[in-house]
């Protein structure tokens, strides 16, 4: 790992953790349900980015596969929550 990567990875992790804390705060404190769903969706995206940074740092493909699984589950979860808010039920 070169020196630029050694400096950039901890900074990226710190910024992503700060972004995740902000999303968690909005998830708990959000005034509306839509704010909470958007915070949860952003939390999924930040988790994916954190796993990708971890995969780069540890040079492991397993982190990228975990990021892909979280992306799929996050998408399905967001669609299900949105459908529940619109119709009151997930399956019509």
C-alpha cells in the first residue's frame, strides 16, 4: 500500500463513520416517516461505501461481496417500506 492510500483510507473511514452517525441521528429523530426512510436508505449506502473501503484496505474480495448483498437488501427494504407507506400493506 503506498503512502497516499495509507493516508486516504483512515480519513475515508472517519468521514463515513461521521456520515453514518448523522444518518442514525436522523433515523431516530426524523420528524416524519419519509425522513426516517431516507435516513435508513442513506445509512445503507454509507455502509456499502465503508465495506468497499475496507475491501480496499484489507485487499479482500469478501468485503465487496458483502457490499453487494447489503445493496440488494437495502433496495428491497426501501421498496417495501415505501409500498407500506403508500398502501398500508406490502403485498397487494
